[in-house]
C-alpha cells in the first residue's frame, strides 16, 4: 500500500488571506500525524503566498513524521533547505503566475543545474526527489542527474476530460512507474488526486507514496481534517 504524504499548504493559504495566526499550521500537522499521515508536505514558494520560512522551521522542530519540502532550484531557497534540513526535498518548477505547480520539472533542459542542487542537498543529508511528467526522457534524465526518488505528476490523469483520455493518461503513469523501477528509483506520485480518482493510482504496483493536498484540505472544511486524512488512507489501502 502506498504511503500518504499530506500537503498542508492550503492551511497556510487560509491564514495568509488575513495575514493572521490561524488556522495554525502546527496544529494541522499534528492532526495529520495523529490520523496516520506518513509525511507532511509543504511548498516554500519564492513568492511566499502560503508557507512562510518560520512554518518550515517550526514543522522541522515539532513534527516527528517525515517533512518533505517542495521547492524550486532557486539558490535562496536551496540555502534555506540546507539550513532547515527537511528529511526530503522535492524539486518542482515554479512560475509566479501559476495557481499551482502546472507541470513537471524539465530535467532534460535543466540537467546541469538540477544535478548540482541534488548534490548540494544530499551533502546536507536531505533526500531529494524530482517532480516530473510520466515521460521516459524525463525519467532517464532524472536518473542521469543522480536522483534516487521521483514523483510523477498525476495532473493530466486527474484533469482528463473523457474516460478515454483518463485511460491513456493512467497507462502513461503505469508505464512510467515500471520504467523508473529499472533505475532502482523510489517512485511517488501526486497532483490533483482526490477522493474520486485516487484508487486506480493507489493500486499501481510499485508506487511508494502519494502526495495529496487540495482535496484533503477542501474535504476537511465539511468533515474535519482528521476524518479527511483517515478517509484518504482508507481509499488508498
Ligand atoms: N506533489 C507536488 C510536487 C505538488 O507540487 C503538489 C501541489 O502543491 C502536490 C503533490 C499536491 O497536489 P494537490 O494539492 O493537487 O493534491
């Protein structure tokens, strides 16, 4: 059964709407932990639209499950990661105007810079994952850069408009998981997964962890965070 990483960025989105002190990010993290989340995911964006530097510091100190810091390869963010030392860093592409991370990191194009960042993070004992499209060229490039973990972008699957498109996108993810296994990489997946579409992905052979945020936080408005994490865990199993 794949593990569940819960992305709590949108607890901070709500807090930042009023630049308030609540909802409290640590409280959210503790609830996820108590409900059986295997890791916590936060994205320290360059524009600091949700997660702030101090959130990452507090989570690092006070939470015992794994902390996975999503981040761009910008030097200022890499410096913060090396100082806070999350258990894992997930390198993602970042555009100022996007609503969320729209696509995977183009490792083919940025291979030299990505390899350099992986080396620096791993020297600081931070396991590093690359968020990429389910595409053989990207997987090969990730392996060549020294990545031992990848996260496959499930956004195209999640946003498929027809059953045929969904089947096609599902097949690509399945093939990508099997291909990545040839490089002995740990394979995670995430983006756009929700209570309706998670089951087929969770049943794929060889996936280590699913990272899910938006759907869980939205569901928690009506059912509470603990129940929402528990229900997602149940669907995954
Ligand atoms: N994985 C990565 C690398 C992401 O960038 C995101 C979005 O922040 C997620 C998983 C979670 O996506 P969602 O919020 O759509 O569940």
